[in-house]
C-alpha cells in the first residue's frame, strides 16, 4: 500500500471513528442535567462560536466575554456571569476527557495504518531470512528500553477520572449508548482537581495506577513476544525496564524526605504483590492437579501476606521463581502441559518485576550534595584536606580519599537537607536488601558541572556504611544547560581515567548511564540550540566512552512537548547515526505523555514497540544520511548560533519576565494543587528566570498560546541561511536527515498549538505592543520558512490525522483560553480583593483543561 493511500485511509478512519462519534456523544453530553448547569450545555455551543468569531476579528477577551453575555444572557449581573464561566469550564474539562476517550478507543482502527516501526514490522523484517532473524536476536542481546515515570506537575487527571476514561473507552468501542450515558453522568459529578496539593506519596499512588493497570501487562506481553520470536535467554535477558521518580526525586522538592522514599518503596512492593495475588487466583482456578499442592500453598501464602500485611521486606524473587518453575516442571512432566502458559506468564512477571515493580531513582542537585560533602569533611574523619571547597577542581579530585566510615548524622544537626541526604543513602541499602538490588540502584546528580560532583557523592556513600567492594550503585550525571553539555565529555574523561571510578565502573559491568535534560537546555538556549547541543554532546560522549571501552546508555529527560524533548520521540531514536550510542534507550515519561501514549495496554505496547524498533533497526540498517557530514554540521551549528542569539536577546528583554507574569498564569501555577513540587527553586525569593522550573516556563507560554520555547529563532535562522546561499543544502538536509527532519517536524507541532489571535489585542498596548509584535513576527516568519522548506501549504501537512486532532482540541478549549485571558485582564485592573480572588480561581481552573487538551503542552 502506498504511503499516500495509507494516509488517506487513516484520515478517513479518524473522521469516521473519532470526529463523527465525538459530535454524537458530545450532543448527548450537553443535554445532561447536572446540578446548576442544566442550561450550560445549551449555551456552550453559542459561547464557543462567539469566542471563535471574536478570535477571528482579533477582539480582546474582555470584549468577547462582555458582548456574549450582553447578547445571550443580558439579565444577569457580573457575579452570575462569573458563575456561568465556571460552569462552562466544568463542561469543557469533561469534553476534553470525552474526546480523549473516543480517540483512544479508535486506536486499533487508526493505528493499523501506521504499523511501521512496531514489533510487527520487526517480525516481518526477521521473516526475510534466517540471517535477518539472527541479526535481530544478536542486537536484542545488547539492547534495553527503560521508561521512567516521573511526577512532574503535568498530569491533571486524578485516578478517579482515569478510571472513568478506561471504562468509557471500552463502552465507546462497542457503541454502548446506555453505559456511555451513565459514565458521562458520573464524569460530570466527579471532581477534576484536588482541594490540597498532593504529597509525594500521593503522586506515587496516582502514578502506580499505570504500573498496575498498564505496564504490568504491556511489558510482560512484549518481553514474552520477543522471547518467543527471537533467540533470547528468558532467565537472564530483560529487554524492558521500568523506573520511578515519585518519592525518590528530591531535586528542588523539599517535600520528598527519607521517610517518603521508604514509604514509596514499601508501597510499590505491596502494590506489585497485589497484582501477583490477583494473577495467582486465576492460576489457582486452573492448576488443580496432583503434585503441585505444596508449592501452590506456599505461593499463595507469600503473595497474600506481602500484598496485605506490613511485613519486614525480604527479597523473595528467587524463592517465587523456584516455586513457579517447580510447578511448571510437574505440569509438563505429568499433566500434558495443560495451562502451562498461565504459569509461564507468572514466571515472566516475577522475572521482570521482582519484589520492587519499578526501580526507584534517587535524584538530588549537585549544590546540595556539595554542601553535604563539606559538612562531612568537617564532622567525619575522612582525611580530606582542610579548605577543600577553595581548591581547584584538579586539586579537589586529588585530595578525595575514598575512606570508609560509618557516620550517622546526629539528631541535633538542624539542616534538613544534610539529614535527608545521609539518611537516604543508608536507606538505599535497606531497600536493596528488602526489595532486591534493582529496587533502588541509581543516583542522579542534577546540575552536574564537574567530575568532583560524582566523586564527592561516592564518598558520601562510603561515609555512610557502604563498602568499596560492594558499592551496588550507578552514579549518573545529569547535564542540562548548554554550557554543561559543552563540557560533558571532558568531565566524563576525568572520571573514566580516575583509578577509583574506573574500578567502580568495572565492578558495574563497565556500563555508564548519562542523563541529558531537554527541558532546561531549551529554557537556557532555545529550541534549535538545545536540540543541537544535546546531539553534539551525545556524539562527543559516545566517542569518549568508546575510547575507554565503556558501554554507554543515554537517559533522556524528555517532557511532553517538543520544547521539552517530546513530540515524535521514536523518530529521534530511529535517526541516531553510528556516532551516537543507541543500544540502550532510556527516557522519562510524565504528565499527559503518560496518559496519552501509555494510557491503555494497546497504546503502551504500540509506543514501546516503536522505541524498540527504532533502536534495533537504526543499529542494523543505519541510514548513511543520519551520519551528518561536516558541511551539514556547520549548517546546523550556524542555525543554532543564530537562533541562540535571538533567544538570549529575548530572555534579556526588560519586559520578558513581566510579560509572562502579567499575561500568563505563571504567578498562579503554584496554587494549582497538582504537584508536591514548588513551581520554582528558592520558593520564597523574588522570581528570577534562572530559578523558574522549565515546566512552569513552557506551561506559561503554552497557556498564552505562544509556544515560544518550541520555535523562537527557527525562522530567523532559516532566513539567514537562505540569504547566505545555503537554502538548497538545508532542503536536502530536511529530506535526508532523520534527526533534522524530526526536529523541524516537532517544531511545527508546537506551532500548531499556538494561536496569536487570542492575544492580538496586545498589539495596541502602549507598553507591551512592540514586544508582542516581535513574538508574533517571529512566529509568522518561522511558519513561512518552514512551509517553504517542506513544500507544504499548512503546518503538519504530512500528518493530517495529528493535525486534525490538534485543531479539534484547540477548538474545544478556545473558550477556556478566552476566559483565562479575560480573568487575567480583570486582575490587572480590579481593585476589589474579593473579586480578584475569584478571578484568580477562574484562571487556575482554566489551566487544567488547556493542558489536558494539548496532551503534551506542559
């Protein structure tokens, strides 16, 4: 089937399965008689239409809102108008859920036209010849995929809503009108937000819904399929791994404590054993034969007690496997292999998840770790020279002694961070002993800027009862800013050539994981420079690792939107040339990316299969064009430099922060009860751009419908390259380089979610008019240059289904955007503190729906 025909069929399927169904069920939804809102569903279509017309004519949000009520509901006062807007928000939030559910329910019918890059296409490739199958088997022996769930504040659906969505998806698949009607009523009465901010443990419990209901089934399903098709040793080769950050990630989050980490580790174990016990009950109904009674009784006791009682944790993986394997042996020997597949499924899950479910990563900022190390040099007999903090980096490395100690932080020490760091390091050993080594074996150093940041952390472990010859921890630097990425390879060479660290790596199988952060690099240097800096860093870091015989894994800190490394992620991995280590794919998934790409077993399997395929096929059949030649590197560097200068000038603009504070919900994000994490570091201090978290930064621009971090500077860079005679080379690069094409395609996705019409009224603003026009002009220029480059008439022309989905979602939430900007305008001029508080709540409520509709906006 030709690619064009596939696209046409996929678009037709989307129109039939999604667009038509949404119109049908939305009309049903709008007639539901919810409390206080029975007339809202009738008014909402008029309000949506009015907002669309006002946006087209560039009316201000205030004019749009006021003219609507004057025309359609003229007999109510201002407070009742506000009440109606809250009701509109309530409906639109749920319209987004309905659209999500309908889109997800049609995944199989729409996704079947895009099976390229899945396990099915890998199997088709293997079927070509025995040699092809053997090649894939060999690559799978060295390949792994690790998905790490993070609790970054972008997941706006509580567990109750996710449960309704799951049921709604199944009801829509069969067009069960009665059930859909009841579920929509339930949805209308179910709260969408928390009255108080969740604790880190709450976040862990919320995210565990995906572990229990999705990944528990999807991961074991893919692993089994790969083992069945290829020559993989099931007992020793784990291809898919899960990581978990809630409860372990304390970078900038004072609410994560040692006790939090302990509770989350215990919770993950218990939740896993509940999954095991649930499966065991099915097993027990089928395995009713002689010869297995004793093993079955032991298994039931172990599963039940660990699922329901508070026990001292013991790593039971070995014992559980021994019992299950003995049952399998008896079935095969004495009972004709009857129901052996059910036993094998349990064996697979116990092998994959052990007693921990997902590896709990610990993360802390290097500045905190340096402070704790300095404390240690003054309070522990370490042999580290006095005045250590004043030494040069070279002298610091020389003076670190790696002396073992068993220091316990005294209770009278008042610094909470010192206590937490040292106590957590001790706790990690306890978690490993109780849940297994892989339960907690990775420590990530945020803002890592020098080799001593890693070596000092190793010392903290050795001062806390850990031994050199049994240091079962992987120390992982996180390089984030453009400057840090530039120096990353040099830092790693210092570590690879350091006698102690080299020996430690050897003990860990000569494997090094390095985390690279898209979020802060984008905030730091803009879209093009961030992507190019990470690409270059990967090339340099790969060369350095190969020089010293180290097996390297990159752990990509990606958010949902392209501005934070998201978008069509698998295409990035598929376009890695031989210069970049790609045997192990590790990435964070968070917020709406979790629910949109991994919200069902089907979508989770599809997205994981795409990532596996990207890693394997790019290794087996590297595209020679993915190995950028020097001229192409010069061109991309030239573009990155141009866009970087423009972005830095924008950041330095005196109105930059004030514009964000005044016209976006930035200042109010801290009041949205979706995260235990503060929206900025140094929470009590005056807002500075460097303290602002990348998530808050990107979210604020997306709420403005001006996705600045996802495109700003791209148009100017393309224009200057064209003017200097490099246009034909750039066009060739877009057509041949997977990396370059994916980067610009994701940029177009960001732009498709922008709408400068909403803020067009600012062009006449005396103070901010010129600043707004500068942003709008770069957007228009970027769009023009990208359309010319790609030969398209509209953005995302190659992806008509995704383009249509975005357009529908943007239309659904346009009224929310108008309400938000209206409320922000009122706040800027209202003197009544009571009314201002209501406007603040109005703004906060709009944020949920806008982000949820974008699915990867925050």
